[in-house]
C-alpha cells in the first residue's frame, strides 16, 4: 500500500463530522483483505449482516463521511503525484523534455452522489465510484535510441508507468446494513481476496442483485468430454468445475463480484495498468523513436454490464405433457455483458533503418544507421454478449483457450478457460428453472488429421451420423493420430456475441522501416454471432515473417512484415439440437512450413444440447453439404478425369492418389442452408510492397518500401444457395486455389524498376486457379466438374476442380 496521507484522512474525517452534524446520513467504506477460502465459505451463505465480523478481516482503508443533498461527497486518503503524459525533444539538440503532465491521486478515492429515482418513484439510487491503489505505482524503462547497443542503449530511456489498481462503479439503493459490495483477488498476495464493504445509514432495503464472474482453467480434453455428455447443462458443468477445483484438476484464474441495483448497471476492474507507447516522435538521423504519448493496457480483469434491449419475446418452453402449452421463462431483462481478462503486454522487437543520414548542416553523409525498436502486443480474452439470467443459477458465458497459450502451436499442456456468470436476487429470487429448459453452451470444436484419412472418413460419412464421426475423431485424439486445433463455447441463446482469445499482434504500416503508424491483427480464436449467423476465425500457426533487404552496401538494413495464417468461415448455426459437421478444409501444400499443419484437414463441428428455435420447429428448410475438391493432375489425363461419373468418383480418386499420379491441392466442405451465403477459407495473408522511396543520387543501392498490400494465399470457397428442393433452384460457387506463394521482387530487381523511371511497382505476383459457376438442377450426391485450369509456367500439369452436393440432416 502507498503511504497514507494524514491530511487526506483528516479532511475525510472532518467532512464526515461536518455533514453528520447537518443531520445527513453517515457513509462508511472499508477495504479489507481476507483469506480466499474463508471468503468462499462465508460468502456462500448469502447476504449475512455479520459477514465482515465472521471473516475476521484485516482492514486496509476505512473512510467515513455523509451524503450531500445536492452535489457529491468525495472521500480520499493518499497523496497527489505528478505524472508525465507527453514528452518531446528540446528545441535544440536531441535532449528529451517534458511537454505535459497531470496530477494523479495515489491511494484511495471514493465518490458518492445521489442518483436518479427508480421507475416506481419509491427509491433513490446512490452513484458510487471507487479507485484504490493496491500498491504504489512503479515503472519500466523504454529504450528509445534504437541504434544504440549494450550499456549505451540503457542511457536513453524514459519510464512508462504501471498502476496496480481496483476500480468499481455502480448504482446502489440506499441500505442501512453493511454489505460487501465488491471483491477482487489480491494481486500482491495470492490466496487472499480484497473486499469492499459499504454502509449507509438510510433505513432502506438491501441491494437486490449480486453479480459474480468466475474464470475456471481446466484441462481441454476433460472439458470437451464434459460438454459432449448428455447431461451437460450449465449447472452440471459448474458443479463439475467446482469439484475439479477442490481436487486440483482445475483452478480459478479470475473471480470478481459486486452488488448492484435493479437496473443492473455497473463496472469493476482489478489488476495492473501498463502504460505502453501510443505515438512515437522520430529523430531520423539519430534513429530515436521516442514515445511521446502512451495508453493503458490492463493485466487483470475488467467487467462491465448494463441492461440490454428486449428485441424478442421471452423464451418459450414446450411442456412435454401438453404440446399446445408454452411457458415464458422468468427472470430479469437481458444484460449486455462485456468482460476482459488480460495478461502482461509482451515486447516485440522490430528492425529500424535510416538510409540517408545528414550532418548537422543538413548535408548528406552517405551513411546509414540501423537498429531495433520495441513495441507492445496485447494478450487478452474478451467477451461481449447479451443474455438473460432466468434464475439464481450460474450461466456459462464462454469457453476459450487461454490467450497467452494461443501464440504458437508448440506448448506444454492444453487448457480451456471457462467463464461463468451468476446474477443472484437475494430479496426476490426467481423460481428455479428445470434443467431440461435452461440454456446450454454451444460447443464449437475443430479437429485436424491427415488429409487422406479425412477424405476417406468423409466419403463414408452418412447424413445423420456426425455424433459418431466426432466420437471417432475424439478416440483418434486420445491415440494422438488427430489433434484438437480449436475449441470454444458460447451461450446458446440466439443473441449477439463476440468472443476473442488472442494476441493482438501489432506491426508497422506506414514507412515500416521507421514505423510512424501501426496496425494490428488478432492471432488466436475469435467468434462473432448475430442471432444464428456466425463468423469464426482461428489462427493455425504464429505469423510467418517476411524480410526485405534495403541496402546493397548495408546488409543489416532490413525490414520485417508479418504474414497471418488462419482459417475463416461464415455460416449459420444449426437450429436443432445435436452434433453437426459445419465445415472441413484442407491446409494446402502451398502453405507448407515447419510450424504449419499442411497436409492436414480441419473438421469443424457444432454441438448444441438444446434447440436454437424457441418455438416448435417449422417444416425443415433445405440443408445441403457442398464439397469442393481441387486436384493437380497430368495435363494428358484431363479428359479421363472429366469423364468420371459420380458413383465411381471415390474409388477413382483413391486409386489415383495411391498411385501418386494426382495430388489433392484443395478440399473444402461447407454445410449450407437455403437462402444463405457462406465463406470458407484457409489462407496466409502475405504482404507485398507497392510503394518505395526512390534511391538518393549519392546512395543508389538503397531503397525502402513505404506502403504495403496484402495477398490472401491458399484455398477460398464462397457459396450462395437458393433452393426449393433438389432438382430446382441454384448454387453459386466461387472457388480459388493458389498455384504457388507469391515471390517478392528482390532489391536489385526493385532498383532496376526505379532506374527505368516506372513508378508503378508490380509487387509480388499471386497466381491462382479460379472457378465461378452457377449450378442448377442439383441432384442428391451429384458430382459436377467445374473445369480444368492451366498452371502458368507448367505445361505438364493442370488443376481440375469438382463440386459435390449432398443432402444434410
């Protein structure tokens, strides 16, 4: 704890005594620490008035005061410190000077003010905001002399601050009893919890809602098997997680709780705010990159919630004893839930190069200067969702891989983080909902195996046995002949949801060799759902790195750009409960790399324990599986391949692949519903340089890129299905298959273009085979050949593509 300010304490006490003498109700706020296990045991008993006494809590801060009729009450203890917010260079020379500062209160500050009346006009809320520093702020140095090395580099640093803080904000009805209004795990002392107690002598009722968010970390395979079990409703999952925690098979990595009023509005945050660079001030001839402004990045937990909009009637449930009877699910209005759980921002180094150094008289010296600068990524799980709490039971909000474990494919152990939310109404609890009527999470599971094995399994697959197929693949996972590549779960309510567990990888964009602007992309897992429409992205490997040589005479002058390697699909969630294969896609050989699972096919399943439709299911819309295959074959065999009939296709391609007279270049399967557009792609988003700074006359062998463009390399399948049953309607297909990775022009080639006076730089050439067709009069299990495509620069081989359509259940 930072040292308390005696003046701050005296001001608080004096203000409290003054207001109490004016007959204003008294307010007392205590911040205490308690052992975690004591807290879990005692708080589970509900809203007991003697909770703090039973916990034998150790008080960190105690503040007293009174509420004001108009305005607000501020209670604080601590001291004010000056923090630098903007730095710059001195008017002369390269010295760093402070340009802007602000006063920051370090310690504890509580603001209480009268809020709005409740809708019935009987109750007036208190708006309360708390900031508490768990420990004194510290900082870490940022090295801005990127060309310096060793001890010399350490001389040129500026401090970037870190604040270890709790934030809490909410609306509470006045309460005459002391209540624990918020609790956070202690950052400084593991196994200890920080609890905030609030007491206002108002003689009115207690806060009605206690909201808790808990993140359990559990072994991946154990969690998947639990989710696939028939009894895997929310309550059963949470009960299993608690037992696993007690036995040591699971742990709690985050848990926060709070009390709020009937409007369900509030926010809380616990952790370390790392200030990282946001804007840089370059000094080119010295190759300085000074952070002139910064922004906070949280290592810890942040939770925000507020009432959601009621966009549809309450969920209706069918009584199995009376098919004509439906019952509305009780509970509060929908809640907009936004959760963030982050790790410490990791440092990434990027090469910097200045190819035209000038002297103090601004004359070119012919010298170049190179170095490395640091930048910061973000690593976090983020959840945004609208859902309801039908009763006091816990809800599974999401299940995601830990964000700090999705960076890279090689890691020890595989874990899942399960986020559980609970909204308990202690004053007027809703009746319990039968387990058969409560929502269950929707599991999204991706398993990869060798592409030939996947092709054989899909050939044997029937239209109604995806649960059997998934069971078989799970056995192969245990036998280590298949691998879980993706696992996440979302609440099965038909609402808006955005889930992300990823490293937000920052990379230089404008003038990448001397970064003046930064972009970022997520490396990990992300899922976005709007009703039944969803978009899923999953990175299959860390970004690869492309490198440019910038100077023929300075080998160390280089520039880097990342290439993202990922799977992306857009589709619709199945409306009925069950297990469904939604997608399958092979990682093409064109993407082969040491850490990339080329030669594997990823099968993507959706498992729902409950129907998505609230009402009895309407007559079934047409649902089909569309499968696209691309083969590289000898050009002389093209006519034989085009003549193959549907019944003979499976045995024909198996024979050709076994004889190695053909190669499976691309394979994609997508579940498609009537009237829907879908996309399925596995790609490497490779960067290419499109603009350059021309060479200087005195340094003709130096040239650097100033603008970049992305090229998606791999397999992409887009479809639009309009069908009223087989034999009518149409299916639009757009299929792309990369022939080879683009090759970036070398520095000598780029210099030749510059010398020719041509400013239209071609960049890398991306060669693809593409088929665009509108298929009509489709029949079950029908095979359509989309045609043959020549391979530029290869007279002996061609690409041939097929589409096969099957009725899906």
